[in-house]
């Protein structure tokens, strides 16, 4: 599972050949969540509210890049680009 970005203790990853809707996975300490790219909402799991806000702001800034990574990882291309962390 490629690591897309890492910041403030949050690790963002994506799987190849993953299901819709477009999403990414987040790990933070013992927390795990799947976040929908378009809405920024949690599809599964949980995160503390402060970390969820960081993820939602970051995802909104990088929505196009996230969607491109999701599409590429789910096609024959299987490539991805690292995305700048939230600063």
C-alpha cells in the first residue's frame, strides 16, 4: 500500500485495485479511517476530531492529486505521486 503523504503523525495511504467511491486510508496512533476524497467524510473507522480536521483541510487542498492517484492506482498504470504534507 503506497504511502501518499505523512504529517502531524498522520500516515495517508492508498491501495491499488480498491473499491469506489474514491478514497484514501489514514492511520494515526491506534486510529484507522477511510476518507472519501470528494466529501472528506469518514467512510469507515474513526479519527480524533483535530486530526480529522487536518485531513479534511489537506484533502480539500489536494483533491485533484488524490483523485489522480486513485485513478492511476486502479488502472493498469499502477503509479502514484507523493503529495505535499499539510504545513
